[in-house]
C-alpha cells in the first residue's frame, strides 16, 4: 500500500513537471560591498524585464535566485554556481560583473547542462571558454576601438594611453593601440597605473611631459574615475588643449552628478547611454528607474541584464522549459531584436552581442543635470578582440 | 630639475592630505592605546555631513567644515561612552574586532541612508581652479590642504606639549591609576582626546575629499594607508606622523611618476624597510 502511494506521488510530481514548472535562473553578481551599485543595476534590469514581460514563459513560472559575490573572487563564484545548480536546481546561470568570476564558472556548464548568460563581464576571451556562454553586455575591445577613429578624425596624431593595470585595462590599451595605429596615429607612451592609485597628479605631469596631443584613459567606473578627471582639469591639461578620449565606463551616468562640470566635453564611446532616444529605451528607463528606486543610480549594467533576461526568455521558449543547454544556446544564435540601446543581435559564431557603439559627449541639460549626449553612431560593431585573440 | 620640483610639490600635497586624516588615528592608537579601525568611518561621516550641508542645504564651505567636525563629534561621543569605554586597556584583538564591527555598521547605514554613489563637497570659488607656480600649476585646494596640515600639526603640538590638558593627557596615558589618584579625571581626559581625534578624522575626510572621494566603502578602502602612516611614523608622535606622511607621499609620488608599472612596489618596500629598522616607527614612544 505504502509503496503504491509513493509511486503515485512520484508519478504526480513527474507528470506535473512536464506541464507547469518553476524554472529557476541563478544570477551571480556584486549585491553588497563596494560594487553593490552595479549589482543593484543587474537587479533593476531583471525586475524591469519581468515587470514588462511577465514572470511566465508559456506555462512555466520564472524564478530568479540571486547570489552575492561582493568582489572579484573566482573560488566563491564557482562554489555559488555549483550550489545554485545542485541545490537550487537552476536551469540557467546569468549575471557576472567581473571577468574572473565568469571564467571560473565556464568549466561547470557542460556537465551541469546549463547555459551561461553574461550580463556584464567584458573581457573578450570568456565566450571562447565554453560553447554554452552567451554575452549581452559589451567588450572593451568593442567600446574602445571606435574612439581611436574619433581621436584620429579630431586631428590628433600623438596619443598617450593611461590605463588601470588589470585585465580590462590592458584590453582597452591594446584595443585603442590597434585601432589608432591602423588609422595612422602614434602612441607615444603607454602607462599602466596600479588599481589602488588615489593621487593622479604625477600621472598628469607625465602626460604633460610626454608631449602628446591627446590622452586615452581607462579606469573602472567609481571613485577613482572622479579623482582622475579632476586631476586632469586641475593640473591644467584641459586648458593646455590636451584632448581626452575614453570608453564610456569613465562617464557612467551614476558618476556624472559627482563629476559635474569637470566632465563637461569629455568624449567617450560606449554601447549604452541612459539618455538614448528611442521608445524602447523610454519604456525601459521608466521601468528600471522604478525598480532601482532612485533613477539617478541607473547605469549600463542594467541594460546588459535586461537584454540578458530577453535571451533567457527566448531560450526557455525554444526549449519548452526542458533542460537542454545546447538546444537553448543554439536557439538564440543569430537572434536579433531591438534593445533599449538600439538594434542588437547575437553573433552566431562568437555568441557575443553585435550592437551599435555611440560616440557621446558629456553635456549639461537644461535642468542642470549632466548626461551623455549621443553624437555619432558606429553601426553593428562586433567584437574585434576575438580576432586579436587568434 | 623641474621634474624634481614637480614631484616635490605633488608629494607635499599628497603627504599633507594623508597627515590630516591619519593624525587622529595616531592620537587614538598612541595616546589612548586603542586600535581604532573605525577611524576611516569617522572621516567618512565627516565627509557625508559636509557634502550634505554644502550640496543639499547650500551652506558655505567653511560652515560645512565646522558642521562636519562638530557633527561627527556629536555622533562619536555616545559611541565612546557606550562602546569604546569598555575596550580601553583590553587586548588588541578585542579592540580590532569591535572597531571593525562598528565600521561595518557605519558602512551599512551610510549605504542605506545616502546610497552607493559618490558624494562630492562643492568647493568655494576661492579654492577652485589652480595656481600657477611658474614651472607648473597646482590645484588651489591642495595648497589649502597643505596649510590645514601645517596648522593641525602646530595646534596639536601646542595642545599636547604646552597646555595643562596636555600634561593631564600624558599623565593619564603613562599611568592612569596614578593620574586618577592625583585627582585627574581620566575619563574626561579620554573623552576629550577621543573627541579631538574624531574631529580631526572628520576634518581630514572633508579636506581630503578631492583626492579620496566620499562613498560608503571609504571607511575600509583607505584604512590600510592610514594604518601604514601611523605604524611608520610611530603611534602618538606628531612629528613622526608628519615625517612619515612626507616620506611616504614622496616615495609614492616619485614611484608613480617615474615607474608607474611597478605600482605600489616602492611604497610597500619602503614601509617594510622602515618598520624593520624602526619597529616602533620613526619616532615611536618606548613603552
């Protein structure tokens, strides 16, 4: 008798699973600590997507489970991913702000039969580590290559490159160098600064002494950016007519109120500006602003997360809720849609996002706030970094 | 030659900012014998108050600085009475655990109340822009920071070495029981010196905000640098801290100008060398 009941129960549960199920998505990101703002943006993007598109795909309920990795920590990231897969039974992994964290998880994917949708980590190589990785953010190669052309077109032929000494910084340096030298420019000097630099005056002096007409800079967004831009102005480099070029990390929207007038006129290239003028973005900013609480905190990771959710939803649709990682990834290869940042598609070969890169300039709005004003569009940019890897 | 001058000017400015923030920690660690890891948190509170007063309430810079210093003291005095009083003379581990706990609480509260974004303290027109020194230009607020550092050093030296309060403080530090027996109200002496140390932290947080921007993780981000200054200078010594700041500022600045690829190698190499030769710091008091 007892055995029959158990068998009946088991049959019921299995039968239930095929019809309406709860599909779990595990999101790993920095939700506390110094990078909490970026994690908050992940959550805002995801919440916005679910608010606009519902929390159901077909008959299946979608549940997002968050795990916190406050600082780059590959070991912890891997452990949490394992926990999500084994204990929580997630069918999809997503998130990841830092490259090392994402890299640590790629070896698990095949055995776990779980696709990984990267919502931020921006080093080119990640997508090559496993065929189950899809990325909806950007790479530094992708955002830094167009600015080289901008610099050359602005009549600058000698540039000094100054980057923070870590993976993405080195990527940015190489991307700019490749692009700028191809355009016929010359890099007079390449400086790599320690990540923990507080006082940038000596660096500014060096830029001045190098005789360059322009500077290409990359630092991770946050407190150091402010110090760098202020030092650039205060040491008289702006007045000396030295031009400032950078990828958009330096002028992310949530840092702009603090940068203020110091940032005016800085030109950056990036894949997303909160001010982007399109109906899709208007809807997105409204929903994400509501989700994050304070719209001034909205920044680029939110759009990576929003599009990441779009990709996951399409994967669930294609697999009908069954766990089949390869089928899910195959289904989104070549997928094209209109994102809040503009038209985008998933490159079938690299599984990285192809998107427009915009040249923007920090501008003061009529109400006294600052925003990144889009000037030029570089259409359908792939990731040049993958070509450089080969 | 111009390079040498240029580095010297930057080193002086950076060293002085370090000095203003770290000297309060030197006072708590050297004179009150408390390993106060919450020092950075108090500097951060000062920064937040000044930012709120100057940016959101539109008060003047001078008023914002005063509000920051006294506001931080008002917040810190109850903490001293309720918590710090219990750890005077306790083993270092107890002190470290409690003060780091306070730091995390303050980070959490700051993050909740003010959000995770950077906060700036708008400078008055007189401190904005830069001054031409002939061979290069330097930001005006750095000259202000240098002057602040020098006046803080002079005022502290006078307070500790030349006033009746300084005598009582030094007596209470050397032998609290004996000082109390002689009629010194040691708990008041401690409370006042704690308030002074916290006020200095707040002042440093405000004056240094252009170099070390105010955000919730400020409290931990720069704590290592402050501790290094105190251990190299010798806890409790004003001249020691001053020399340490100028020396470390100089090494750090020169290293960053000449060989940025080495990162903070020379900074920490110098720290290791100095601490090996002078285990109690450049001017450490012998206990």
